[in-house]
């Protein structure tokens, strides 16, 4: 992309753009898994959640911006493995959300965001990044595989 592109922490002034990006993700998830997801019901509640996340120490909202426009964002957090004899103790990161505006995909912006999340997590002592890709989202699965991510678990469901 020609021009100035940067990855930075989200600010309160970015919330409207983040909500717009989340609407794209909500629509996709509701289409892929309608028994699990519904479209966002309240921008107000989501705005409050994002505003709270801006101030969290164990969580970050990062954006990729091109010429002053937010084109994507990621939400990442760190956590310590629960204390259990069968688990290896370590600090992990969880990439909870990654979205790049549909019109701006395939330009390296998602890759930049994932790298920024990994840097943020490493600075906080994380040694591994985990994430979830919902069944049916083949594009996301291939994207993460190209970045070196591999499955470690499967979640199965059955309606009762």
C-alpha cells in the first residue's frame, strides 16, 4: 500500500470505526454459525466493552491505520495457565478478534496486526498465541496456517 500505514494501540476516538469493523465480523459469524451467534444487538454495549478494554493491562486493542483511516483491528489478551498438575505452566496470549475491512484485505494488514499482537504478548511474557477459527471460515483458517498456526484441539457440538 502506498502512503503511511501504521499499527498502533486503539484510542477512544477509534470506537466508531471499530464498531463498524465488528459489524462485518458479527455478520460473518452469524452466517457461519447461526445456532451460536446472532448479529450484534447493541452498539452501546459493545462500545462500553471496547472502552473498558482500552484501559485493561492484560488486554490490548490494536489497529492498523492507513492515511488516517482505521482499516483493521485486533484484540489480544494474556493469561497464565491454570494451576493443575497435568498442565505445563506458562503465560499464553489469546487473539480474540482480528478483522480487516473487506475492501482492504489481501494487502498485508492482517499479517501486520498479528505480528503486533505477538510483539505485545511477548513483551508481557507470553510464550504462545492461541486463537479460534469458526467452522466454515476457510479464508481465516488458510490465513493463519500461512502464518504458521496449526490446530491443537477441536471443539465439537451436538444439539440436544
